[in-house]
């Protein structure tokens, strides 16, 4: 897993990172995956309350269920004025993901999806 003291995670270019989004460090402030990086997700995403930026712009998309789960988990933080960007190759949110996206935007988040 990632070091517990990590506060910035950036994976850019043709890289693959294994592991779970559910196990992100408690002090993480920024998660950024861009390019052709792939992050395996096998457990529910549990974002730390310190997270201010979540960006996943990979050419390898997360599943629609995972994208929805991420939006719901970010919404559950109850925070405001933060950033989430998951467009690129990712699918559009549906159902609970759309509701969570609307909730985040109403609290001042900048949320970009398809």
C-alpha cells in the first residue's frame, strides 16, 4: 500500500498502480491519475476527510459502478469547495452517482464528469 504519511499521490504517464482506492492514506490531500495509468479498485472507495482534490483522467476508465461509488463516497464526506474530475475515458455517472454529483456541486465543489 501507499505510505501512511503520504499527502499527495500523482501517477502520470504509462504507469500502472495496483492496490485499492479503499486504502488511501488518512492524510491524503490530492489524488491525481492522468495518462494511461490504471489503478485497480477492489474495495469500496473510502476517501480521507483531508482530500481536497480527486482527479482520474486515465485512458483506462474506471467502471460506471466504481465512478458512482467514488462520487457517493466524496459526497458522504460532507465537505465543500473541493475538486473532483473524472471525465476522459470514464463513463458518465448514473443513479446515485448523479445525485452525489449534484450534492457536491451544491456545496461548492467543482465536479467534471461526462
